[in-house]
C-alpha cells in the first residue's frame, strides 16, 4: 500500500507555486472572499483510515459536489424512473446547455449540469416530506459528522445573483419538466449548493461509492451496488464540467468538482480522495486541486484504466 | 475466474430475439448486404486464452474501431503534440460536430468523432512513409493474424457516398487543420474504415490496452503505459458515439464501436471482449452487441467502476 | 385610387374558406377562447378615410403588435442609444434566440423578438415616471380612441404561463442587460401585450408611420421622420417572426403581427392596413390575415418594391 | 429631381477619409492586390441617364452581386419551383449557416448565402445547355456592355482556397440537394463570382429591377413584374450578409453587396445606384460603399420606407 501521508505532504509542496494562479468564482460574493492560498487534501480508505494535509479540516462550500447527494436521494426514491426526466450523456460544453434543452425538449443532458440538478432537486422535493432535513441527515451520516451544516449566507448570495439558474428553471418549467414551483426548486437548489464541508468530510462522505454503495464502517446500504457503480460512471463522464474528457485522460478516476474549489474522486474498492483550493482554472475546476489529483494518481499508480 | 465460455454461450442465446431488430447502415451499400442475424462474440484474456461463440471468426468491416489503431500510430509518432490539433472531450451529440468545429476554429472535439479521425489520419499521413502498409502491419501484429486485410469494395462504396466526410475534411482544411490534400486524407480514412476483422481479431487486437500498452504474448511495447490508459479513458468518454454516457452507465468499461456492427471493450489488467452483430440501434451502436456487453458485465461482475 | 371598400369586401369573401384552418395560440387560455371564424380588416388612408369589413370594429389582443408602440416610446426617450442594448438584425429563426443571446452576450437581435421587447420594456420603465399610463395614453392618441384599454385577464393568463419569457428575462438579466427587477419588466411586458384593439384602432394607430412620423390629422410629431422610416425598415426585416422574408416576398410592405391574430401593414405616404383572424399558421402569423394582406397588395398593386 | 451629379461628387469628397479604413478580403489573393483607395459610384435612372464619379468605369470583381443574375436565370427557368430547394428567410448570421443546413435538412435559408447560391448554381446547370455562355450573355445584355467578361485568375484563385465552399457543397450534396457533381457546381459558382464589372455596368445592369422586370431601354421582359419585386424583397432582407437589418435601417433600399467591394441598390420606379470601394467593414460589406449609400439616401431623400 502506498504511503498516503507522505504522498499527500509531497503533493502539498509541489502544488504550492500554483496557489496564486486561477480565478475565484466572483459571481457568488461570499465565495470571492475565501483566501486563494488555501489548500487541503484528504484520503479515506475502505479500511477506515483517513490521511490529511494542509487545510483538510476546514469547511468550504460544497457547491456542485452536493449534486451527488441529491442524485443519491433521487435514485433511492424513484430508481431508474429518474432517467425519464434527465439524461446520462455528457453535454459537450457549457455553451450547449440551453441549445440542448431546446432541441431535446427540456430534458437535461445529465444530472450534473445545472439544468439536470434542478430536475433532480424537483424530484427530491416531490419525493421527501422534509427534503432539507433529509439531505442534511444523509450528508451527515455519509461523512460521519453530525455537526455538518449549510451556510445560509452563501445560499442567499447565490440566490440574489442566480439569474442564469432562474432562467434555466423557468425554461425547463416551460417544457413541463419541473413540477414544484420554480422558486421552491431554486431555493432548494441553492440550499444544497451551500453545504459546508471539509476535505475530510468529503473523502469520508464519498467512500460508499468506492464500496459498492454500502457504508464501509457500519454496512448501511446507501444505494444498490449497481446504482453506486453507475454514479461513478456518471461522475467520470460528466462530473467535472467541460473537462470530463481531460480529467479522465489525466486523472483517470470518477470525480465531482464544485466552484467552491473542491474536488472528490473515487477509486473503486480502495479509497476516496478530496482536495480543496479555491482558485479555479478556465474550465471551472480547482486549478491546484486538478493538479493535485493528477499528481496523486501518478504517485500512487492508481487509475481505473 | 468466471467461466467465460459458458457466459458467451448463454449471452448468445439471450440476445437471439434481438437479432431481427435495429437497422443496418444503408449509406454504405456493401454493409447493407450483410445478413442481420449474424452474431459473434470473443473474449481474449491476458493469460493467452481466447473464448468464442457464434460467428466470432467471421470478418466484418471494422469501420470506426480502426480509429483506435490510427490514434495509436499518431500518438507513437507525435506524442502529446497530437492534442494541439484534436481535443479530448465528448462532443455532446452528433448534431454539434459542425457547430463545434466552427466555434472551436476547426479543432475537432476528440479523435473518435469523424472530424477528429480525419485529423488523426492527416497526422499519420505526415508521419509515416507508407501509411497504409504501416497501419496494416500494426493491426496484423496486434491481432496476431498475418492474413488480416482491408476490403477495397467497402472503401470504394464509402468514398462514393462520403459527401459528409468530404464536407468535414474541406471544412477542417479551411481552418488549416489538415495539411495533406483533402482527397488523400479521405482516401486513407476510407481505407482504415474498410479493415476486415473478426471478433477474435479484435479481442486479441485490443489486449495491449488491457496490458499497460504492451503486447501480452511477446512483451512488445506498443505504447507507453500512460498512453494506453489514456486511450482507455478516451474510449470510455468518447468511444461509442452519442451513447458514451449511457454505455459507461450500463456496461462500465472502455469500448469502441463501429457502424459495421462491431464493439470492442477492455477490462484493464484482465481481458478484451469483442462482439459483432450488424444491426444498429438509434445511436449507431450494434443493438444486440450493446445488449451482449451489458449482459457480459452483469454475468461476470466485471466493471471499472 | 383603388376602390378600397370593394377590395376589402372581396378579400373577405375570398379568405372565408381559410377561416377554419390553422391553430389558435393555446398557451394563453384567454386567447384560445376566441372563435376562429372571426375576420376583420380595415384600411386608413392619409387623407383621413377609414374603410372596414367584417369584424373590423371588434377588439382583440394586440400582443406583439404593441412592441411597435413601446419601441416608439423608447426611441423618443433615448434615441439611438437604444441600439447599444438591442440589435437591428433578423434573428434567423425562433430556435436561435437563446443561442444568439448566449453568443452575443445578452444583446437581443432586434426589438421585435421577445428578448428584444423585454429590453425595450426595461428602457421604457427606466425612462418614464408612469410607464403604463404613458403607453396607454400614447396608443389612445395614435388610434384616436380614448376608450382603448388593456385586458387584465389576458395579462394574468400570460403571466401565469409565461415561463419562457421569465427564462428569457432572467437570462438577459444575467448579462446585465435588464436594469429593473425581472418581475417588474415581465409585468409591464404582459401589460403591453394585453392591449385590446380593433382593426380600425390599429389601421389608424399606425398611420403616423406612413406619414413620416407625424400624426396625419393634427400634425403632432410622434417621431422624427428618420425614426419612422427606420421602424418601417425594422418591421419589414423583423416584424413577422420567422416569416419576415416570406412576408416581404409575398406581401411587400412593412408589417407587424401578433399571436392574437392581428397584423398591421404600412404603405409609406399612403395608408395603413390592419387585419384580424385568430387562427395562426405554422410561423405564428394569422393564417387568413397573411392571405388577406397578400390579396390586398395583389389587388391594389401597392408594394414598396 | 435631385442633382445626382452634384450629389455623387459631394459623396466622393465626404467618404474620402474612410478609404484607408477596413480590410480587403485576403482569402482571395487576387482581390487582396486591389488598391484600397479606389472609389467609384454610378447612378442609372429609368429615363436613360447615367451619372458617375471617381472610378465608376473601372471593372472589379462582382463576387456575390452575381447571385442576383443566377437567381434571375433560375427563376426564369423553373419559376416558383425554385423555392422547394432554397428558402427565402434571412439566415440570422454567418455562424448559423451550417447549423441551419443541418437542422433544415440541407435546404439553404435563401439564395444569397453561399449555400443557397450553390443550389441556385445547380439549378442553372440543370436548366441551361451552356450555362456560362448564358450567364455571360444575360449580364452583358442587362449592362448593355458586350465587352463585359469574367476574370479567370480570380476564379482560379478562389477555387484553390475555396475549402469552405467545397465543404458547403459536399454537405448540401449529402442531403441530396445538389444534382450535378460537386466539382461542376463549384466551378460554375467560382466562374459567376469572377464576373468583372464596373459601377456603370452594375447600375445599368440592375435597372430592370427598378422597372418591374423589364429592360428600360428596349422593353425586353427579363422577369415578370412580380418576380422582379420579389428579388427586391429578397435583396432587402438578405442582400447584405449579416447586415441586412442594419442596411435596411440606415440605407432603406434593396441592395446586394459582394466581397469585391461593390454594392448595388435599387429604388423601384426610379433608379439603380452602384458603388465600389475595396475595403470591407466587419460585416463584409464595402466600408466606404455603405457610407456612400447612406449619404445618397440622406441627400436625395429617397427610401422605400
């Protein structure tokens, strides 16, 4: 087994020169305030160990990473019927999203583009009596951290500037593919994006996807083994915005990123790895985080390919 | 180890009802003549065994599957400089190809869409003194079959009706991203598509991608280990036309398909599996072949996720 | 001078067989209730005469025809500075609207597509203290009909189902090209669309565009002569949705249509002509109305070409 | 009647400062050699007079202006059946052309975009025994200039670099909307573009469109009156590339431009006006020529609106 601690510490040194580069998502004022020199990384293995370096214990805004958890809730509630309302294909590029919605009659390409996540949010809102509490409880159990919470200021900040998401939601609604009121869907969507999690939370919180859908420490079945594999497949093809191909090419593992600067990856049957650094590259993924994950696979030899 | 022979035979029985369904690519008259009840499947494992069922020994037109071999030749010749001329991202959908070429200044999205394969063909034409002989020799060595050849009638049939590929080639040329004359590039492209291979040829011929880029029986280094992994990543995200996401979701292994009805998949460190059935589904992949591969992963439990 | 009365009556007879054809805009429930056999037509000439036939005195929902009046108010208030926020080119087709907004950074193609009309509404909201009263007063003066009003039930009906317009407004707002709150812009937009006018109102109400921007009966200067000509040019190139080219080809005069089934055309220096019939053709213009205008130009020999 | 000679001379002075601005179409090497300080303008009136200024007698490459003549030949041969193979709507913008061809199954938007002109060329090739001779004879008669000819060097220069037109032609052919061989269509297309005409030739040569389709000096019927009006409508909505709306707005007359720097406009029942200056603005129309035509309408008060 690789010496994960040594590897994480080495990576931290190697990415240091990158920490000043990239840009912070400034359309969410609260995120723009985060110091860009932050860097944390954590590995959680199936045998229960957690390795960490840098700011691995500091919480940041999970943003799109939360889409994996709402997808989990949606699949648990409606199973494969979900795919009648959202696709499973990469979207090509950001530019295409509205065009594709138009051409494809309001059916978003996949659950990880914003349009798809809004539909998933709508499904969760329909399926659960108290969706916010359910989501929060789920994420806390996955991360084994009962103190984990959301950041209402981030949600409010996004809601106020979320004209593009409001455009998407209204557009999808015009095709009849949202059932709850647009405002309710948007509120829940911004709530889920505002989950505040650390690298340790995320590494631990994605382990069930490396373990065939079961929680490694108590055996709780989160999803069927098939469903877990399929979320991994979706993360690989669609998890890192327009860079999914490049990410598969260079990093070689299923991963989900967020504009808060976090990225979580999964090596099936072995581990989950989370990294955080706020400044983003041109594709919207953490710049230093992407480099760190590429170094991680190079140094460990781990890859699904 | 699973009983591959029993599994292949069982799959053959299970897909039998599907053999009448789907459509044959009728824009290539020669392909339209192939009887649609054909079905063959072969597995080649790293330890040198080959399992086969049905028409696994019968040759058919490799078509787009050949793109993996020209990509191999191009990477060997120019390495990562290739990515200055072609991208590594999924294309979203067929419709986008021309739009994306326009928006992205003649840089095709990936080497497996036709536009990208034309650029790869151009690179091969520039890099090798006798590109046809080089390609043929390469494929023969990979498949360990010195009798393997091309089908000039198929190439001629495609060339005659290949207005859309001619449009693509001229369009890319207008951006300066083809260097050899358009007609020469098209001729080579139709030649590569016309390679005639059997499931056994293809299963054996893709084993180097399951073996870190080295030939399993004689150790010949075909590509660097990194390059082999990355071709697998490209196949997973872009190898099965507009159905790559769906394929990753349901089948869970890197694979490349062709309109001749063939599909080849790779499970790293274990095996390569090839299937052939001429009739295609709406996404252009072999209908029975896709089902057979999904059954294969279900029955063996194999998956990269 | 042609015998306009005889021509209108003849047209009414000739289009009678068309009155059962086409479809009524059913996304606005109130509009869907209008009997589709309705047909009215009116001509107003510069010398003050008004000719009418059929239901020419019955009010219907002006819908997009109102965009000419808000454009008039916007040009009067900000002049050519308007064109920094909205273009003057045809949009190609409906499908393009969102794509073009994206590619062109939130600058709508022209003031007559919905996106452009939302920006014009925003300009009017910024420029006038009481925009609704101003608009209503303007339209009443142009039509010489102090009793002219809006239909609040139509506005409410549209507002409730106006998800696509809400999507557009939010999208434009995300580019910073709306300055008033999205809801306020939408409310004003649906108000303007709900103006209830008859063919007589509309024929009289567009005469200033045939008269160099001045009111023909009292000489009031509504717009500069140049501005009036330019609104005519805009109507010709962009006034009838995706059928502007076809309309120019077959009818040969500047015209503006609405989904309420009205169309108004202008022959500079001579007359304005309005027609109404609720059922629409595939391009969203009144089916019988389009035919009636083509007959009108054929029978009178009038054309700007 | 305005003093056209004085107006032309005044315009020539006023546009002088613009002659250094803009760019020359450098993808056609022969065109790039033309001195950019050239400026000519000519007016031909229905009563037979011709006014000229500057380089009005010097020939230049007609380029897209020739599309009006091939459209004339096509309409004469097949009448309204032409519209089964090409549309009559503005294309929105250059970017859309390939997308629209794809979405609209190979039916070009209008006869003046390149895709449409290729289809018109195909129609002419099918309809006439000796299409080149027929076209040349037609243009000579219209311009009353038997010495008018083509410039083979320009055609060769375009043919050699015409990859984008070759892409378009192959693409249209793939939809079955070209019937003659692609190379034959392209050769004829580049031939028509290479017609060498002066402003005087063009002003005289478009007079039939200001005269209801009949030649003003000998009464020869070139087209039906309806057809002539409809070509004017097409020029207004589609004649000046992506600037048709802007052109209608600022100039207010039907016009056709070419990348050789020529523009010809028509005021029905009065005159035709041609201008030439090689350097183009961002939309591909002669920069000084566009300004000159706007000055012409401002100084004469002429406008169809």
